[in-house]
C-alpha cells in the first residue's frame, strides 16, 4: 500500500470578491459561448507554444484516483495527416453509405457533414486524444485506471476550451471506428482512441450551421 501523500495548504489562485466573480462567470459564458465547431481552416500556422500550453491545461483536469488516464498526440507532419485523412474518409464512406442507422443520419442532416474530410490535411494540427486504460509501474506491474472515459472527457473539454480561449478553432471529429488512429500513430495497446481534435485558425470564409443551443432552463434544474 503506497503512503498517503503529504497535505499541502491550498488557496484558490484566482480568488476574488463576489462582484468580480460574477463578472468573470458572465464573461466566460460569453467567451465560451462563442465557440463553434469549424470545418474549414486557413493556412495560418499555429504560433509556437500554444498547443503545449493548452495540453498542459488539459492535463490539469481532475481524474479518477488521479490516474490522469490520457495521452495527446499532436500531428503536424503532412504525410501523417494525409494518412489519417485517407483512413478516416474510408471509415466515413462506409458510415454514410450504410453503416449509420437512418436515425443517426437524420440527426446529422442539419449539419451538412459528409464523408469528405479535407480539413484533416488542411488544418495545421490534429490532436489525437487517447484514453489510457492502464499504465505500467517501474517494476512492470499493470496499474489499473478508474473512470477513464469520464476523466478523458473532462480533460478534452478543458483542451477545447483552452484552444478556443487562445484564439484557435477546433473540430471534434470521431470517425467511427477509430482503431486506425492507434495504428498510424503507433500507440501501445493501453491507448484507446478517444477522439480527434482538428485545430487551427478558421478560414476567412468559414461558415457554420445555424443551430440552436438549449436554454438554461432546458439544461439545468435548480432546487
Ligand atoms: C463527441 C463528439 C463527436 C463529434 N464528432 C463529429 C464528427 O465526427 N464530425 C463532425 O463534423 N463533427 C463532429 N462533432 C461536432 C458536433 O457536430 C458539434 O459539436 C455540434 O453540431 C454542435 O456544434 P458546435 O460545436 O458548433 O456548437 C462532434 C462533437 C462531439 C462532442
């Protein structure tokens, strides 16, 4: 049984008065509310250091038993991006041409998505997020992870928020199935593809579907 970790004093690094707190919450809702999934990216490169900082932010997410069961692979190499596009489009063609149930295709219809994924090559970076199902200790024993999906989901949400607040756009992409990602990116058996984030600056002529977000009373109950 490992020793209990030492107790450290903690005070919130951003603590402030109520008025400031309310204003910050309002601003965050407005800033994050301006995020949209973008499927058309410009050639503008991503400034050095942003992805590293955003992934560091994501890595500070809470996780079951503090196992931090995630791994992020940043892909900027054109050849790797092309291979990912080819493999993703093959899966998506099968999906749109018959594998997807009619109900799913109906849900996707307003978004206007199809099997072509040029953004996988055009965007300057792809971040493949992997759920790490186990680790190995220094002595080679398998270390079990807990609440892996929940933990990786939270970390990915923080990553999407961090990228957006840094001025970058993203698309959350989930070609189904995603096993090819582990093969192309040479991941160990512990790493299960979770999703693929397409990252860059939105193209000047980018458009997004006009969709409705649920209102606060629709998504929250206060009692
Ligand atoms: C888990 C998840 C999987 C998604 N998969 C895809 C995808 O494979 N292709 C795609 O074009 N959009 C995908 N999206 C983006 C959604 O279509 C998009 O988030 C939704 O329509 C709301 O639009 P918004 O992100 O602009 O608010 C996915 C989003 C999530 C959260």
